């Protein structure tokens, strides 16, 4: 399209603005009292915008504002709430006002830009889609060396830098007269340098710079060690701002001394400081990069690039929730006004922070909504017979009747398997709720329909446990199971692989060995993943690719808090087994301090004397694995010599050879080992009904959800069971106290408070919510795996209400525009694709 002369374009745009403004101005009069009198206002404005866009070629930023105007009126109608109508009209007037003033589209465009040539206007980044790939090393003042430092804090592009929000704020906005200072205060002062002296010291290479600052009310001294370069900055006569804690004067002198943490030289008072005299953002630092440098960088980037930030939130969503534009929100989050509430800033509760948090959650929920819709629209190439005789055979062989909760979940699974779309379902259930037998029904349907089923577990112990409990039932109904783990003998492994490839093995139970390249299935129809958060996303995807879009069933005994479920599992259908089998007695939980060790072990001994068995669990964390493992081994030897000399003690940990693990577990199940000392490998999969007591050493080192899972290893038989939490602190022994639930919002609970919460509650979901508050989502899941959402602004605990709102808005939008193909959603589509498409493509079952 040929570009018209700048004067013609400017005149045409001026005339267009006048024409569009008339009905909007009329509708806005008297506090929008006349909006109902303007018929078809929405369709009129939309048509006008499309006309002006099709008539001329405009700079990208101008097009962006015109498109924003179109979005404001795309669904504008008289039935909208009055407040929303008012907000949209006010924003429309603001946009049109910008256009009136010298052909500006906002503060991000220079006056007269409409009249510039395309080459001139393209000198700056064009459009909102480029900052995500603009390397930070090209930003002013960065370069290759500093870019390496920024990469260590997760900043590689300009967009990532602008989204690297402060982690706290310091209020240095109040300039305190020096005469009002007192030791112990932290303050900001402004004055003139009246003395600066650089001295050597007796220590070789050490320098001391003493500077005296004076204002109209008094003087204060600053001392700077090994910072000789500051002599060039703090020259006599310079106007300087200092901020930091105030200390008594040297040797009892009257001149106080400041520990200067931040400083700035004010250029004739002509510019506002970035570092003092305001509410100052504080950023995470790394070697070679300081918070002060980050402020300078961010300030420059905002001036140059803020107008080109992606704006994925539709105007209607912003107006409905009262959110500012992305540019305004980012600016306010980095450099808030002096009048801002520091407490709200610190807690992420300002309008700017809420808008940024909402955006992150909204974009993720849009991606999840699209993925859920994609899965539901996909036609699977598998046909399951949910009336197969295998189900009746299974029911006849089960030694117990399903609970109502199990029966409900089985029906949900069968409904999914009969449907023409692939099943993608999560089963949540507390430890001992019977998830495995529910999954067994799905396996029976798959095998009864001529397909294979795979059950993948995170550890060999859990895989063997599943095989031990499922094999008798599977064989009784005519289904051949095999076990495949990395520890299997080579000769046996070859036969197992052949049985799987040729279809003789109908159910394959194993660890990640199932997904290795040499494993080929004849007809994989169902993939069951147990404790799925312990697998990586790629591992789960590889399993599902062993068949042609098999149905997927995910099981977890870790109760997932609602907020986390809406992010990590937001695209799955969820079933909850919310009842334990009849006859199960609640486990009594006890809390003992270090000085009460003898009492704790006596409780265990009492149970052993009654013929029961016990676990003693030691922590094992990745950072200190060797130390912890050594402690567990030494403890087993000591316990055999001392506390449990009259009983046989066994040892189980992850580094034992498979044969040793199997032998130890077999002897524990048979009762020849009475006490099993173990690391957290017993967290899942170990099922010994005679084990009625568990003692957890260093309990304060475990998360609440993990302790709850450990507690679930006992109480699986007919006997009253106990869980003993033993800490390295001293505290009074506690039984199950009464009282209100857990912690106040915003509180940082002590180890004792956390553990008392576990003593107080047996509800896994209540405990999981508290664990999420304490440790955050990454630590809650036990691993910081790829695919777990990482947010710059959002906090799943604090922003639970925003998450719910974002989910409602996202799923409603995707229902209206599944492919985000509408012009008003093109930026959102690009952002969703860039941030989540790769991860969600890989996350076949999560």
C-alpha cells in the first residue's frame, strides 16, 4: 500500500478523531447518563476503526492504540454494568485525546510520529512482540560480561528484565533533617559535602574515606572502607543524598555517624534520584550485579521500551477488574509513587502488582483451557468395552467391597474410557484410600478390550509393592502381569521385553525402565502413572507415546491444594477418593523434643512387645545425601545395640541393590524384621498391616505433606497405630490437641507450630494447604521440575482469589474464541504460545 504524504495522513486522522469523538462525548455527559440514547455505539466505533486501519499504513504503536479502541467497543452494549461502561468510555476519551494532541498515541510516541516515514519510525522496536527476543546484552550499560551476571538471576532478554520485579522496597522518600537523627534510626538525609579525606591505614592496601555531610541543621559523618574511588564523587561542595542506619559519634563525639548503604549525587537538584529520596525498589543481586545497577538498568529500559511490552489482557477484562495497562503496571511496580503504601508493595497487593499477577495466571489458564479443549476434541483410535466380563471377574475375586467413594471414581473412569476422546484424569486420595484398586478396574477394562496397560511408579520398591498386591488378582482373572525395572537380570529382562512387544504381557508394572527405547508395546491402551509429581514431564510424555494416544490415569497420594491443582493439573479431570476403607482407625500422632527421646522410643518398644512392627525414618535430602545416609546406617547399628537390642533391626535405603531391598522388605513383611530403619524410600509403596508405629527422626526437616504420607504407612491394619515425631529441639510432649486450625495468614510458623499442625489434623487436604503456604509450590511437590509454573508476580497462596478469577475469564474467552483468532486476541495468542505451548505439548498428562 502506498504511503500518503504526512500532512494528508495527519489531516485524515484529525478528521477521523473528530467524527468518532462526537457520539462518545455525548454518551459520556453527566456521568454517562446519555449512554442509552446512543444507539449501536459499539458497532459504529468498531466499523470506524476498521475503516481507518484499512485506509492507511500506520506506525505499529499507533495501530496498537487504534486496536485498543476497537477492543473497548467490540462487545459494548447497553446491558453492561454502568461502572464498566463508564470505565470504557473514559479510556476511549483518553485515547482519542492523545490522538488530538499533535497526532500522539500516548506517552510512548513522540509528537508528530504520524508524519514520519516508515524508515524513521522503525528505528525503535516495532510492535509489542519483539522485546522477548531482544538480548539484554545490547541494552545500554550491559554488554557481554554483565549479561552473564544477569543470566544468573534469570534475565536474558529485555522483556525478562522488565518483568524482574523488586523483591522488596525501602521507603527513603522522607528526607530527615540531620539534627533530628538519633542512634538506631534508619533514615535518608540530603546535604552538602563539607569535608572529604582519604587516609591510609596500618593494614597494607586498606584505605578509609571519611566524608562529612552538612545541611541547615547539622552535620553527619560517613566512613567508607576500601572505596577510594568515591573520593571523586564526594567532592567538597557536592549535593549528596545518603541513606542508612545511624550510629553514635566516634569516641563519644557529637557528630553522629551513618552506615551509608545507598548514596547518590544530586545534579543541582534537577533530577529525582533513583536510589534515595523515594520509595526505592530492591532487587535480587548476584556476583557482578547489584540492586543499584538494576535500578539504573530498569529505569533506562522503561524509558526506551516500556511502550512495546506485550499487552495480552483484553480491554474488556482490564476494564471489568479495574486493571491498569501493562506499561503503567510495570512502571509502578518498579518505581512506585511516593504516596504508595509500602506494606502493600511488600505484600504484592497494589493495583500494579495485582494486574501483573493476574496476567501471569490468566495466560496460563488460557493455555490450559486450550489444551483441555484440544484433548476433548481429539478422537482416540481406541475402543474400550466397559461391559467386558473382566470387570465381573474382578468384582468376584476382590476380598472386600469397594467404598462409595471408590465406586464413584470407578464409574467416572469407565465413563471416560467409553468416551470417544482420550481420558486424562487425576485421582487424588489420601494414603490408604484405595487408589490402586480403582486403577485395577481401568486395567481390567483395557485388557478385557484387547489392549495392554502400563503402571509406572517412581521407585523399585513401589513398583514391586504394586506387583506384589496386584499380581494375584490379575492372574486370578486371566491377565498376565510382568515387572520391568532397571535392576532386573539381563536374561529375565530379555524375555520380559519380548512378552511386552508380542502382547503376551498384558499389564506392565515398573519404574522409568518402562519408557526406555528398547521397550515396545504391542497395543498400549492405558497408561497409569503413580505419584506422578516424582516424574519429569518428558518421562510421562514418553510413556504415553508408547501407544496411540492411550488413556491416561494419574494417581497421587499427595493431597493437592486447590490453587496448585488449578495450575499444575488445570487441564485434567479430577476425581477425589475422600473416604478411607471401613475399619481403619485414625493414627495417633505424638510430638517429642530431644530431651524426651527415651519416652519416644519407649512408646515404640511397647508396641513391639505387643507383637507389632515399627518404622524408624531418617531424612534424606539431595544436598546432604551422603551425610544423611551415613547417619541412617550408624543409627541402625546403634538402635540394634541399644534401644531395640531385643528385636531384629533391618535397614532400607535407596542405594541398596535390588536384591537386598527385596530381601529386607520380604523379611519385614514376614515379621522376621521387627524394626525397619529407613530413609524416605518408605514414603510410598510399603504396605505392612502389622506395622503399627512410625518414629520420624529430625521431623522438623520434613515438609508437612511428606510427613502426612509417611504417617500413612501405619494404620493399615486392625491395630491402633501411632506416629511419633522426634525433633532436635526441646519441647513438651504433645498428644492430639484441640483448637482452631493451623496458622494465621501471613504468619511464618516455627518448626514446633508446623509439627503441631500435623498432630492436630489428619485431613490431608488441610495439611497440604498449610504446607503450600509454608514451602511454596516447588518445594511442596518435592522437586523443582520443568513444567511447574514459575511466576514473577503471582503467588499461589496470596493470589488464590485472582487465580479463580483468571480461570473463569480464561475458560470463558476460550469458549468464545477457541483459537484466539480474533484480531483483539492476537497478542494474547502470541504470549500464550511463547510462554506455555512447548511445556504443555510436552506435558501429556500434567
